[in-house]
């Protein structure tokens, strides 16, 4: 049974190209990617706050509030 093995390190034999592949979407600038990160983070914090507020309202309506 014959096997074809590539020598170790052959995956990195060619230098990495920074140019996008043909048909691939262009890489967005860093500031746009960081802006999206901040927007998604802020939306998740607001959603968690709204959920916590809703649970608190439910608990107060059920008489589970502390004095």
C-alpha cells in the first residue's frame, strides 16, 4: 500500500499572500471591523439589560421585591 506523504512544513513553504482571492469579498478596514464589534457588543449589553429589567418587573409584580 503506497502512501504519499508531504514533508513537514510544506504547508508554509509558499509565502502568505495578503491579496484577497478572486471572488472573495474585499477585506474591510480595521476601523469598520472594530465599529461592528462595538455595535454588536453594545446591542448585546442593551438586550441583557432589557431582559434583566423584564425579570425584575415580573418579580416585583409577583411580590418578590426586597424592602
